[in-house]
C-alpha cells in the first residue's frame, strides 16, 4: 500500500528542488522530471521495485487546490486543543506562509535503503520546510512539532 507525506515549503524554488532531489537520490535510482526543471509538475525516483514520486502544488488563485489544502490544514490545527499555544500559533503562521507543497507518494511504501527518507528530510532541511505525515507536522530532524491530539516533541 502506498505511503504519503507532504513537504511544506516557505519558498518556491522549482529549479533548486530538482537539483536537490538529484543530489540526494541520483545515485540511488533513476530520476525523471515531468516538465522543465524550473517548472516541474512531478519528479519520480525509480529504484528497482520501489518509486518515490514528488508532485508540485503552488498557489495560483484564492480558491485553487493549493489554497484549499492550505486553508484546510490551518483550520485543522486551529481545532487542535493543546497547552502548547505558542507552538500552535507558530505552526499556523508557517502554514499561512507556505508557497510550495510537495506531495510525496512512495510505492509500495517508504524504503530507507532506496533513499526515501534521505530525500524527504533532505528537502525539508534544504528549504527550511516542515513535513505533514498524516499524524501531525514534523521538522527536518523528524521531531513532532504538533500532532492532531495537541502533543509535541519540541523542547519548551
């Protein structure tokens, strides 16, 4: 079964994304870019029986798919009850400032030996991004910033 996450970037630097992906995964699989490196829609890293596909989503209009995702994520965390109110406010501010969401799909699942985690966390680190993993938002080191139950692993 496929596994997913979303890398949430404060900047949209498509050419740099393709270069970082090639640097992080080029030795681990075949990298294919759909579109031009400066305007890509998806990047696939194929390694034998596993693949990692990165899909670009950027803001275009107030009611587009990006804006809907961004608003939904902000609202989701707005409903989270937590004692960590400053972390929650910081996270929501980060969500408001997003300019690029990279949807990541691993088939059949994330595989460490295929460089999947190196790619995801490397991209997050390179772009000062955070990662939505379905349970909450984590940073480039894998530390849970805030989950849906209001818990965090961030030191106060």
